[in-house]
C-alpha cells in the first residue's frame, strides 16, 4: 500500500488536500503525483515541505527526488514516529525515554548519546540490545532531518505532520474483519476510497456509467432456440435414477420427550 498527500497550509488551516493511493507499482503513483503538481502549481522558486517516517520507499532522498525542478525541498522526519521509536526501545514509562525525547526536541545529540549509553550499560536482553542498535542507526541516519521548521529559520511553519491520522480511511476497510483481496479487487477498492477522500466519488461513478455500453437485445426466437438447446444438453447429461419407492418409518412411543422424536410424537398425539 502506498500513500502520498499534497496540501497547502494557510493560517494553520489545511486547504486543497489531495490524496494518492495505490497497491501497485510505487513509481506509477509518483508519476501521478508529479503530473498533479505540474498541472496545479507553479513551483519554480518555491519551497516545498516534505515529511515521512523515513521508512522503505519514503526515505528523505526518495521524497526530495519528487520535488519539481526549480523548486527547493525541505524534508522533515515525522516527529511522532521518531518519538514513538524512542518510547518503544527504552520503555514508555522509563525516565531515560523521557530524557531522550527532550534531547531530540532540543536537537541535543551529545545529551542523547549519553542517555543511550546509560541505557546500554544496563543489563539488556539480546532483543533490547538489537532494538537499541537499530534506534541509534535510525537517529544517526536522520539526525539532520529532526530539526524543526523554526530551527531552520521558518518561523511561521509549525509541525508538518503526516498522513497517519487518515490511514484508518482505508486500512479499516481493507484489513479489518479478516478481509482478503485479489490484486484487481484491492485496486478497485483503493480507487473508490481515493475518490471519496478527494471528493471525486460521484464524478468517478458518472464517468464509469457513461463508459458502459448497452448490448443489443437478443432476438426472442434466438433466445428460445438457445434455451431449447441448453435444455436438451442438460437432459442428455442427467442420467435417470431408478425409483426406490416409498420409504416406511415408525416413531417409537417410548422416546424421551426431551429428544426431537419424542417432541414430534407428543405433538402428533395431542
């Protein structure tokens, strides 16, 4: 599942939001995104703000490559995911986790290193040590992208945010209740969800209806002939079975009334 979102922010209000969803090749979705930007914006000389969790397919270099030529891109590591990784690794209620989060918010790498070293000096399990190593690499790899907009000189820009809050619109529909999808079915459902999120559902449905072709009616004689042929084929394929006659049976009178046969006998004799 791939998801991109484009929007503008004016006076802390999000406007002109447009989502792009796909379960197919990510490159095709990126082509749709680039085409949308070219058709709706003149971005030469403008600054575009980008944010993600830096996961596979959404790395800083990947997103910055989507910035149109002539525009400047500023990538931000999503703060929510970064802090969530710290809590998951050090422990949600661990004092060291709280100190590490504070160090990240102040972009204090020296303090953060001391905190992580302190945690590492404890008696860690093999899994905890592996998680800590992955956290160190994650923070080191994305450290320059943790800087907030204000720290980069954009005083009027607050947190960029991410698209996670809107993932429920399609993850619940696609994943919950034990659903499974064929590739074609998943593409169709994602297309409907994307159209609904972008306020284009009715227009998309109208376009589909206009493309439907009305097939000419089959002549009644031809239809009757086809029915006659199919009926004959069915009769030839279905062998006759010998009759076994009437089947006799009895209802015992000493059956307990709590059993089905006993209840039937009681109903017939009253």
